[in-house]
């Protein structure tokens, strides 16, 4: 029997309908018991909620992805209204964060409006006692840590995290979680993060449909890839694979309160 896994971060609404149906139909076969489906914007949030209404394995999160133009005030208001309306069904506020890659391409980009938007979502998360799913890598993670402390948001998940040892150590002190994608198989930077970060603060994800390289090149990204991710984590940390499976699974259930 295949070990149970949870995909802690996936953009289900971005898959072609045929591909998504194929993937959802084989969740049990692949050992997948839950998918934390994040949203990118208002339309995405509505799609994720609709999918979750028909598939109990899908655990929805609502947010606004920072690697895009800022939303209008009206869209922000509508996203936050949707969060309040569906807060009992939501497992998190996300994906939210800061525009690291966008700013690399456009150094003139003003960060302050993105920081303001992130703070607005953090206030909502604190008020509703919801965890947050963060897109905040390298130096942006330091800003995010400060804002988490400011707004007293304790449960934070830095998805597909990348960063240096001092940043990692600050996040560990904060008790924040990270999640690891299939690129841990072939990316030395991600392997170093895994080596340093405690297993007890770790989850696994695909960030699908984002494509991967190495052994996954030209393949549709799907939760089944997580089994190879876990095998690599066990190898890096020199921990028995069964224990790694169990720890990552329980971490995710606990963090997202999937037992409630």
C-alpha cells in the first residue's frame, strides 16, 4: 500500500480541465489524501471554491499572488469579502506575499503597495485565526517575518522557499514552515535548504502546474511526484523514509487543521 501524502500547495484552477480531471481521478491510487489549493486572484479564488465544493480532498485557500500587477481596490475588497464569506471552508489565506521575481525584472517597481496589500491580508488572517501561505523568498522572507511578528500571525507557510542560512535560521526561530517541491531532486540550493531546515517544520508540494526539469522534464506536474521528493528528503537528512512520510503528513494535517 502506498504511503499517504498531501500536496501542500497546488494551483488546481490553472490546469486544463482534462488534465485536472485525470489527476483528481487517480488521487487514491497515488496515495493523495488532500490538496491545498491556493488562488491567484478573485477569479481564481472563485474557481478554487467551486472545485472544493465538489471534491472533499481539495482544501481551498484564498489570496492574491504577488507576482503580477496590483489588483484594483474593488478586486481587493471582493477577495477579502469572499474570505469572510467562506472562512469556515478555507484552510488558509493564500497565496500572498511579495513580488521578488517581478522586482528582479523591474528594479523600479514600488514595493510599498505590495507590502501594504500583504499587511491587509495578514490582518484578516489574524482576525480569523487562519494560517497564511506565503510567496516570500530570499530577502523578502525577512520582511515577511517582521510583518508576521507585527500582526501576531503565528502559522506561516513559506512555500517553495529559497534563502540563505541567516534567513533560514530566523524562520526556524519563528517556528515557520516551509514546503519542498520536486526540484529538490536536482537543485543543490534547495537541497541545502532541506539539509538545514528541521523536518518537523517541513511539508511537501508541487506548485503545479508549474513544470519541473530533471527526471520530470516534459511531464505534467502532479502530486504523485511528491513520492520522489520525499525519498530525496530522506536521503538528504539521512532519516528512514517511512518516518519522513509520517512526519511530513502529520505536519501538514496539523498546520492546516485538517483533522478538524
